[in-house]
């Protein structure tokens, strides 16, 4: 279900609730993309190999 239809008629009287909701959605998004790393160049071939193996393993598990 689309988030926009869920949130369409909600009134928020407490700004803290909005902040908590945004933090939750950001955390949720980062958990859905566990390979997100800061923008750096990887020159370690063993680290890159381990990263690719983990990505392929998770891709197979999500099928």
C-alpha cells in the first residue's frame, strides 16, 4: 500500500511526532539497503570480493 494513501488524512499537533516519523522512515530506508556506504573508493580487492559475495548471497535469499 502506498504511504501517501495511509498519511492522507492525518493531522499532527506535535512537531516532535513528525521528527520521529521522519527518523523512522530514514532508518527503515537504510535497513532496506544494507550495502549503503559512504562515498569512498575501495582499492582493497579482498574487501570488494567479500562485498560482492555478500550482495549476491542476499540477492539469492530475497528471490
